[in-house]
C-alpha cells in the first residue's frame, strides 16, 4: 500500500471520529461532571466496568458516542477513534507514514476491532473497524 492510499480503502473518503474513550479514576465523579456540564447520558455495563456515552449537539441532534472506563495507566488520556474499513490496512499505513502502532488489533466481541496509534507529532489516536463478527 502506498502512503497516498487513504486508510478507508481505495476510495477518496475521509474518516471521521466514530467513538471517544474517557478514562476516569473515579467513574461516578466523572459521570456526574460530564452529565452536568455537557448533558451526556450513560449506560452502565458493570461486568465490563464500562459505560457507554450518548451525546447530542446543542441543537439536539445525536452526536458521536463514547465510553468511559477505569483509567488503566496514569498517563492515559481521552482517545478519539477514527472509523476505517480495514484496521489491518490502516495499521500498515500508520507505520508507512511514520506513525506508530502502540497497541495492535484488539477485538471488541460482536462489535469490531480497535488499535491505538501515535501520529508523527506524538498525538495519540485510535482506529476502529466495525465488525459484528469480531471475537
């Protein structure tokens, strides 16, 4: 794959943020903060220690969804995930463009695959491939 091929596949499409992840030291405190500040709604999944986040624009239009879970590392920050058609191709392209894949392809069962990366400027971002067959 050449560096000029977009990570969405062969078409000239742009990827957009499809999910964001908010790490928290105290999940209940963070949920209260974001619910009161931004009006976010939360759906809890206790077995995963994770909360899905529903957002809406100031006009009431549904926005990008996210999630909140326990902070795993003191340096962990909010992460944006960009949708791609092929996570494998996107990870290859990240490397060919001078970025780094920090955490390779990981399945989120029955939802898709994610990978965490760093761009050439030291910014962290994630890749997300939708796949209901992921396991």
